[in-house]
C-alpha cells in the first residue's frame, strides 16, 4: 500500500524543510571516536547557567509531579517589573520560537503575507510557510556596504510591505549575521509602518548589545501599540535546554497570544530557573564581559589572518571563509570543533562561530590556521 501522508498535509507544511540545529557534541564524538569536542555552533553561553538557577532547579525537582503554573505568574510579574511594564503585557513561551509560532497562528492566513529580510532567522520563514502565508523577503544592504554589510535595509523592508502584510519580523541584532539597526533607525522605521501591521522586534541577543543600542522597551511599547518584543533565556542566561522565553506587547495582543498558547507551555523547572536567573546580575555581567573579551580576541586574530567578518552585537561572529563553508565545516569537525554552516541562509561562503571561552577560542583559531594555511 502506498501511503500519501505527505500529500495529506497542508500545502505549506508539505514544502517545509525541518529546522537544522547545530550538531551535538555527543554525536560528533560518537561518529569520529574522539573526545573533548567543542560546540561553537548554536550561540549558547559557554559559561553555563547562573548558580542561583541551578540551586532553584534542585529545589524544584521534588514538585515536578504537579503541573506548572499555567500563567507563570511569579516569572511574569518579575519580567514586568524589570521592564517597567504591567504583567498584562507579558506572554511566556516555550522559548521565544514559541512566541513566533503563536504570532503566525494568530495573525496570518493563506491570504496574508509577512515581511522579513534575507539572511534573517530561519524560524521566520518556517512559521510563515507552516500556516500557508506568503513571505515577502526584503533585500539586505550590500556585502560591500561600509557601515553594515548584509545588515537590514529599512527602506527595503518598507518596500516589501503590501496590502496583505500582517506581520513584519525584525531581529536586532540579526542571526546569523550579527548586524543591527540603531534605536533611531528602528524608531524611524516603526513610524512608517501602518498601525494595523504587527511589528515583531526579536531581541534574543539584546543583553550582548552596547547599552547605547538597547531600546527603552516600556517607552517603545507605549509609542507603538502594534509592537511585539520577543526575548529569550536561551542565550545570555544559558537556559537553552529548558526552553523559556517571553513577549512584551500591548495587552490586547497578549490576550490574543494567550488564546493560542498551549495551557502549560512553560515547565515549572524553566519558570523557576528563569526567575532565579533574573536575580543574578553578577552572572549576567560576567557572561557579557567574557563574550566581549572573546569577540575582541577573535576579531584581532581574524584581522591578522586577513579574514573578513561581519560586525556583530551578538555572541557569535559570521566569518567570511572565502570558500565552500560546508566543506570547511566538515574539515573542522575532524579537529573536534563544531561550527555552523549557513548556506541555508544564502551565505554559502560564511561560517557562524559562537564566541566561546578563551580556551575554546584558541582551539578554534589553531584549527582554522591549519585548515586555511
């Protein structure tokens, strides 16, 4: 009997390609029979979680026979306090990806479109296509642009909006390029977007940005009721394995998101770990300082090796390797180093490198020197 389960799926889902995560360390070590491999592929914090988060997790383990607080009240209240907004502005997600999917389900139909830039986060086209909506992809600035190569182009984003557009996704800084728009550029863009289009500002890496580039979230939400800001605990807070994120938005949008949100979409362990992480400013500052030192180290080394790279405000660097990135990635695997090829972002001659510890960065540079001569 011939099964037709693929053809039974909705048209958008039939054409989807699954998201490809970074290769796990255990998988590489098993395949090559090696030890002490390092993963610099998925923009994880190499410092690990806050000690306060780990202590909170240990204390919460004995209660996992109970369902979590479906509203995530304690965590939502703390998020609201830190961002100077009301708890009615907060929506919790199973990672910020969960929020992106909620937005697509809530606001897009096959008759609608969403706008995002080329080289933008791979989840945007996935959630748009899954609901059968159309993607209007804006061109980025030129790779030779002296200010922000491959960065978001506000004019191109605006030109991609049509009368079917319901959502516009803007990652700042963008993944995988690391590029960014300044607050004045973002505000100028928002002012030119109609108020019946939902603006999704993805700030997954905001903590790594210079303070002068970080938005006044409470003020921006007041000025733009159609703005949704997404945040995550996966990056600087190092809780990627627990899947916890959130959105800040107008209460009416939050109300809509809560209608499509799964009843217990964030676990009790994720909630307590995130709550404890927010109270550990020392760990946050240490993580950012380590990242800044690592970024300076890698950029200086790449300059010495005459390798081009994109400017970044994240915890990763997009390196122009001037050859087939996939092939170099595979050669580096034999050194026990996992990077991220980004040909699926239409950047076949780049590799995305998560900024690691000093030791990890040194291993990477030694392997690159061998492979690139």
